[in-house]
């Protein structure tokens, strides 16, 4: 009688194939989970940005305008232009004036826009004139179901997610 020790080549190939399939499914699920977490964080940032825009509008007249739409990186030496009676802001002035905390606004996955009384590629994808929006960066490495997603906050405090 033959003393058989170890596995045959066929058994090893079957085990490797099963393990490979499990790794593929786990990787896809992990990427989806990471993308959903990033999207949730982006929606939280837009909620903060929208609330800051709404507070600025309430404090400094409804005719407040913004000089640009894209939220950019915060610089340490900025001053609040409201102190000089100016009612035209850049989005980063919301940080300088104390309406918004300093967050990381430069993001490889999303763009953050102030939409109040202006047009942008992100803001135009949502109905009913939002005050702030986030949209997925076109070259972001996110799963396909995140392509074209837009999340916006409105002046009444409501929000919505849209697929363009």
C-alpha cells in the first residue's frame, strides 16, 4: 500500500482558484465600501459649506455674491472682506470670516462649489438653484456607479443627490 502525503496538483489548483475568486470579490467589496465612505465625507463637507453660505446670506443681505464658485485651499494670511464693507466674496472667504472651519478642500475625488447666484458645471446638474454642491472629479478612481454623482444643499436647508 502506498503512503500518500500532501496534495495533488489538481487539488492545489482548485484551492488556488477558489482563493483567487474570494480575493476578487473581497477587493471589489472593499473598493465599493471605500468609495461610499469618501462620498459620505464629501456630502458632510457640502452640508457644512451650504450652512456657511446660508449663514453669510442671512447676515449680510440676500444680494451677497461670490467671485468664483470652486472652494479651494485655505491660506493662513487671509482677512475677512466684510470688515471693509465688501459684499462680494470668494468661497474661501467663508473660512476667513468664521463661517466655515478650515477643512481639506483640495480633493482628488470631488469638487466643492458655491452655487449661490452663479453657474458651474457642478451646480448646473441640480435643479432649483442650490447654494453648494459636490460633484465627482472626472478622473477620480472610483467605481462606475459614482460617475456623474452630484450632491447639493439648498437655501432652505434641504439637500439632494442627483445622477447626471
